[in-house]
């Protein structure tokens, strides 16, 4: 640790910085119809510098000194948009686009202030936006877009080694991600089948333009998920000249290139590879060294003023494995290997109708190949062999239409063809109940279709009252089920700074194919359902600071339960075992509830300081097969987070994040039975009745920027769990030593990284 700190400050002192200049360009559009806005004022805040958009909505501000800026877009009759964290770099053109919403104020000569918060953050409930720079610099995130939201009060705190999104009492199964209108169900390396879970993200944060995270009450344009949606958008590549970048971080090392594509488009590609397998002795990790890489890119073709094509590809290849000898030496229970390949390719066609609205239509293909083969270390007997492939083809159409100043509509459809091949063998491994099930083999195809249609009406009744209501219909061919999910939001503006929000809606999610394929009778199970009720209060304390208070209640129904494991909530099993186990029989009478109150104060970067303080009190429970209500394994009950950063000048940045969470429930082992069986067996009288010690951790990060003629460099030092808190993620039974042991989370972890742009 001391050596890394010394290297960091030695590097920052040896490199001589200069102060060259860069350029700012972009396009300003009407958010309602994506048409160019002419004559928009673009001002660099606190500088006597600005420009106006031309007849195509374009603007340019040249020869800005390198550094961090705030840029303000203002136009008569429209809400002012303020963009923070605009980094001007050496001899590079930064592209900054803006979409302005028309104001309900009738006078066309009025400029309406909107402060520092994006339009998406004025949605009725449970929505927050992060810019690319907020994601990149977040301490303890390692450039992982999932980890940045860990500081939100709606997220449970489970395990440092995974970026599990546990949203308001949900599970990792209940989330999905959309990249430029293309669904990517999991954006991680080493994906857990049927879940959004994984240890580390694969999305290149340098490509991200912004992120919107919906933790509840989200629009009916999204479905087949019970808890949350994350919208990601990639920026366009540089349309002026070729540029490249090299970087190294905890996620690995790699590079990216971007540049113009003729006179009407751009491209952007990156590749990344892990390096732990190159520098770490495998004996220290039981031979299970991760080796992974990814490739992703975006190509944009502007066909004309009304049509734009966007091509997206995200690819990942993940390998990890160890031998029985290494497993014995490392005293781990299992040995074997995983070999995963995932790829999503899609094209989105954006068509502007004219003054009335626009549409986005995407066609995509997702391919997943999973090969996993693990055996018991003590006996050498095989436990599971899983060889699964998935080919999913999807079309998605979303339309936006504005009818006058007070009415707007969103509507569209989705269709997905699912081609799945399962070849899975579960051997007679004793479960945590002490049962030894018979070997179970699934060798089956599951080829089916999913379809949906949705519509949403946004109605501004007055300048103070807005109503948003709609619904979606989802059909699943395999189970021959059609589900209707109505949703509604009401927003009442007390004044320009204060608003009250109400939301209610029904959300359905079909049971994962990985479970359905195990028994043809499972197609008759009811579809899991969650009903959301949310009431919220927001107040802008000033232009850059906002207070949000929300209370929510989620009522879950129709969840599958295995009568042979009557106390377990099946959708939580992924976190207990790391995969779905085999099930011969399931019933659909599982219920759960989640309720809580969340408070958050968010301050955007107005000058030299930004931050977020949040806290929540919550309760998450489920009713098991026998009708007993139990705490879910994610039930922290209390969360508190404080994070922020200080930017004293254009060269240095200091930031930290401190998280505190109540201890999560767990089931202790029956020590006597476990020792006799030489395998972990739960104490069935104490299911989820014990709690871990409270979790708390401090992450800090220091960035140093260097600007040269024609290039720039960021060197950073990040320290996770800076004061070395011994947080425990749970307990497991060590079959080699035949004793219980704790699953320790990360100790102090220093990370030295860099990003070099040239």
C-alpha cells in the first residue's frame, strides 16, 4: 500500500503538465421531436465565452483552456439545461449535445430555469441520472456502472465481490439494462444465468454519455422485470478526426479508437483484457485465476436530417478454473472451470416524423454460451456440468408523439424469438437441508416467442398538475400466458422548487427459462407479480442541490417455491448458491413484501464540490411454503451513504464514499450434523434468523490530470476499504477442514490506474 502511494506521487511529480487548449462542439434539439433548435444560447458558465446554434442546431466554441467547465443551454420558451463535468482536453474536440424541453409557460419570451438536474430527474418517482464523468470518477466503482448506484438508498449492500443490484427488496433476477434502445439483460463478466448478477461490469464507461436508473414505478415501455431498469446511452464517436486512448485499471488494460466515418457518421471501438492471471501466483488463489476480455463498439450513420442508424456490439469472453490439486492446497470445496462467451449486436433506426415526434426501432441478436463443469474437491465426484446456449432475436419499437402543449404519448411493441439449448447434469450433491437428491439431467430445447405492446399518456392538466398513465400487455408462448400491467403517476408542483409525486403500478416477470426447462409442468405456474406504491417529495434547495424523500411498498405474489426446500425463497437462491439448483416440483404460492422510506440529498458540481448523502429504513420479508414469514437475505433494514468530491483546480480531484448498512440475515449451520456429514447442513429451526455484523467501508480516490500538446493523461490512486474493516459476506462449510468458516469481503485494496488519450 505504501509503495503504491509513493509511486503515485512520484509519477505525478515527475510529469510536467502544460496548459494547451481544446474545443467544444455539439447539437441542440427539441426533446419533443428531435428537430434542431436555431439560435439557442450556449454559455460557458463563469466565462465570458459562448455561441449560438445554427439552422441545423450545431454550435462550436473553440480554443477553450483545458479544464472542467459547466455549460448552460438557454432558449426562449424552453427549460434551461445545465451540463456539469464538461472536461476540455488537449487538442481534442469534446462533443456535448443537449435536448431542450418546451415549457408549459405560455409566454414565448420567457426563459425557464431548470437548474443542474436533467429532465429525466423530474420524472414522477424513483429516477436518478448520472453523467459519464460522475461514473468514471466514482470511488469504489472500478469503472463499473452498476457499482456507482451502490450509494443510492434503494440498493441493499450485500457483497463487495459482486455488483448485485438488490433494489428495494428485489433480487438480481429482477433488473434489466437497455443500451441505445437495445436490451442487454446482463452487463457483467462471469454472468449468472437468469440473473443480472456478476462480479465486474464489462461496459466501457468512456463510451457512456449518461445513465438513467429507475428503482421503481418505471414506465410501461419497459416490462418483464419486477424491480429496476437502467438506461445507458453511448456517445457518438469523434466526427472531426481520429483519436485513441490507452488505459489500465482493476478491470484490466486495453485501448479504444474513434473517428469520423465519411462525412455523415462516426465509429468507436474498444478492447479490454484482464491481467490478474499474468501477475498473480495461482497457488495463492487455488488456481482459480480469472481471465476475461471484452470488445465493444458503436457505429453511427446519419442518413439525412430525419433518419439515423446506430450499430451496437458488446462482446465478452470469460474463463476461470482450477485443478483438484490446487483446490486441496487452497482448502476450497470445489474445483473445475467456467468458459463463457456472450455477445449482443443490434441496430437502431431513429426516424424523426417532423414537428410531431419521432420513433426508435431496434433489431438485435443476443448470443450466450455457458460451459461449467465443477466437482467436489474432497471426493473428486462431479457436482454439475452445464452446457447451455441461447440465441435471442428481438425487435423493439418505441414512438413519441406530442399533441399540443399539454399532451404527449409513448407507444410501441416488442417481439422476441428465443432459441435455447440446455444440457445440464446435477449430480447427487447433498443440499443445505441434508437431502441427497437423485441425479437430474436436463437435455432439452426451449424455443418460444415473447411479445408485448405498450402505451403511455402524459397529460399536463394544469401548470401544477401532471398525470402519466398507461400499461402494457405481455404474452409468453411457452406458458401461453398473457399479462396486463397498468401503471399511473401523479405529480403536483407546489411551487417551482417543490413537488409531490404519487405512483402505483403492476409489474410482471416470467419465470427464467433456466427454471422452466426443468419440468414441462412448470409452464402452468402463475407469472410472478409485484405491485408498486410510491409517494415522493422533492425540493430543490438551490440550483445545484436537491432533496428527495420517498416511501414505497411492494407486494409480491405468485412466486415459485420448492416443497422440498420449503423455507427458501427461490428467486434469492442465486445469491445463496451462485446458480439455480434443480427442482423436480414447484408451486406458485410464494409471497413477499418490501417497504421502506428513503432520503437523499444530491449536489451537482456547480463549482468545486459535489456530493450525495442518502439513508433508508426498510423491511423485506417473504412467506414460505408453510406460511411462515421470514426476512429475506438482502434485508439490511438500515442503509446510510455519504460520498462526494472536491476539485480545487483543473489538475487535482479528491473523492470518497463511506457506506454503512445493517447486517443481512443468514441461516447458521447445524454444527453437529454438518461435521457428521462432512458437508454444510442448515439449522432448519433458525432459517434467516441470525444477522451478520453491520457492514461499513470507506473508499477514497485521488485523480491527477496532465495536459500536453496533443494528448492528456489521468493518473489515479483508488483505495477500497481504506481502514481495513473486516466485513463478512456470510458463512460456508469448509469440507476439507470440516468446519465452518467466514466468507470475508475485500480487505484494503489499492488500485493504481491511468488513462492516456492521444
